[in-house]
C-alpha cells in the first residue's frame, strides 16, 4: 500500500503543471525547495539529535557563491554549481569542527552564532554581497540544453532534484551508518564503549546535511533569480526547524509535510493576516498539543488504530 500511495503521489506531482496554473506550479516549486532544506535539517534534528538554528547558513552561502560566480566572474552555471556545493560542504566541515565541541543547547547556540556572523557579514560586506540591496539580475541554468524559464520546466527540474535528494537521504538513514547515527543519538556512551566514534559520526552527518542544504540554496537562487541577506537569517532556520518538528522529526515524509505547511501559511495567511507569524505559532502550538510526535507519526498511529479496529 505504501508503494502504491507513493506511485500515485509521484504521478500527481508529475502531472501538476498540466492541471494547475503558473501560480500553483511556482508555489509547488517553492515547496520542493523547502522540502529539501527541511529534509537536510532533519538529518541533524531527527536522526542525529542535534537541534540547529543555523542551518540557513548553507542555503544562503551556496546561493551567494553561485550568484557571485555567475555575475561577477562570468562563470557558467555548471561550474558555478560545483564550486558552490563544494564551498558549502567545506564550510559545513569547518562549522562542524566548531559546533560539535558542544551538544544539546550549547550546539544550538553555536550554530545560531555562526549563522548570525554570516548574516551580519552579508549585510556589512556590501562591496561583495551588495548589502541590503541583494544581488539581482540572475539567470537560470539550462541543463542538457533545456531552458528553465517557464514555471513548468523549473518545477520538473526541482522535482527531479527533490526526488534524488529524498532517495539519497533515505538510503543514508537506512544504511548501517544511519543505524549507528541513531545509536549515537540515543546512547552515545554505549556506542563509544562498543568501539564507535560518536563525534566522527555526528561530524560526517553534519557535513552531509550541509551538502543538501547547499543544494536547496542553489535551487533557491535559481528560482528567485535574486539573493538577499535574509536567506541567512535566523527566521529562515527557525521556519525550517518548525517544519521538521511539526511534520515529525526522525521521519522522511514528516519534514516534507511540515515545510509545505509553513510555506502555505506564509503565502496564504500573510495575504489575509498582517501578523501571520502569530498564526503560524498558533498552528504549531496546536500540533504540539494534539499531535506531539508530529503530523506524520500521528497519521501512522491513527492508521494503525483504524486497521486494528477493522479486524
């Protein structure tokens, strides 16, 4: 049944541009980008037990590197993407060396501090980042000669990248390394006694999460064709964290649902409610009180009860 549901969902996703207007197709593209970003954060929060408030660093830095390479240095999109992802991954490795000196609240505060440093630099280094004006006039790549200027073509491109990211992260968490990561999350001392290196396992996960955060940053700058320091702000990290927790951390489908929910509230609620952040807080409070495990685990639990009651 799960495979059938996944196949039906995939078919509906592919057919979306044929049955919906550009507004909804563009909204779906944004949801796909947010889903990759939330899934990468979920590797830390849900599977590694490392709550981060600085994950927007990877999205923002990848986007800025790509924008600078293509506009200032005339680099092609393909090479710029490689440089962007490589630079973001190296940065994740360096940040991991600093942040993983602590755990729990200390880890959260260090990631927040590192992100705020980058956010401040993006505003202050106006000769590089153009400050509060951001970098505009960007273009989208043409992979395999396919132009991505239309809403439908970009959506399909983002869908392929999202499916690839989802599968790769699913393989990661279901592998033996993923099992050791969960063990380190639950019993770090026991795992160390068994011969594992908890710090190294966390660091490799941090780097891998930073890699996919950079991928979401590339899609982000391709979609908007513009980048601003707010992409590095604590708000971006907090929205992703809310999506992970609301959807269900430690699951693969949960962050996708949570990120989509946050995006819909931003786009729809902000049109009718001036203080839409307050509405987001109320929705999040409702989820925590009614579905403390998150939307996805609660739906699984409800489905199990219904199956048990029907027997």
